C-alpha cells in the first residue's frame, strides 16, 4: 500500500505541494495510511478518522466525526448543508497550512481522543425524517413501493428524500419519484450501480 500512496502523492495533479505538506503532518500521528475512495485516508484502530482531498478551490482535511471535535477557531466547517457528522479544514496554500499547523495538530489530537473514547455522532435527523408529500402519497397508493422504501437503509431513504424534496414544483418531485421507483423497488440507493 505504501508504494501506491507514494505514487499517489508524487503524481497527484491537484494541490500536490499542499497534500504532501499535510501528509507530513499526518504521518507524525499513529494513523494507518490507506487509499480509500481514491483518496489518502487515515485510520486509527480500524476507524476512518480523516481523509485528504483536493477540490477545485481548496485542499481539505475531512474529519469523519468532525461534529464531535472542538472548534474554538471556527475553522471546521460542514462540507454541505445536509452534513451531520463530517467537517473539513480547508486550505489554499502551503503557507496557510504552515500558519495553521498548531490548529491542525490540535484537531488531529482531538480526533484521536474521540476515537479512543469510542464516541459516536448522534444522527437524530435520520430518525426524524420528514418525507415529502409526493413520496408519502406514492407510499399510500402502492404498498409494495412502501415496503421497498422502508426496507432501504436510513441513509438511502434520506438521500432519496433530500433529492425528491429539492425540486421546487410538485410535478417535478412526483416525476423524480417515478423515475427512481424501479431502483427503490430493487433496494438500491440513488448512487448504487
């Protein structure tokens, strides 16, 4: 695995210097370094702790249980509006990484403490899922569809509901439900193959 990761850091096209600098910091800690989801991922005692990624405008450290971490400087931000657990530290230069290195190190130490303590993120919003009206109507009129939707994992249910609910018009929400009905009946999530 080390050679695959070495090749990754040598040949990555985006944010190469920033990723190499962050890797040097990460390797000072008792993480196992693995390649997951085509990105360097750092685990502690078998648990995913932080992933190193590069996007269009930033190079990021993504913390899987970031919602549980101390954030006195307000630099840990959710990657999206529906993110419950993950948080990111974002950077745009090696100089910024070096300037914020004490904060990065404190956050990494805090993330290891969270794993050692066995803390878990409370996903209450998953259990309090409020389904869109059109989805409820489809479930009431089609018991087989209802059973299939309820058999999906909470994450898949939430993903579909967010996607359906993002449409502004009722007819668009209904069309999205109809388009994905076969996938739901097959027990597949939106992004499953």
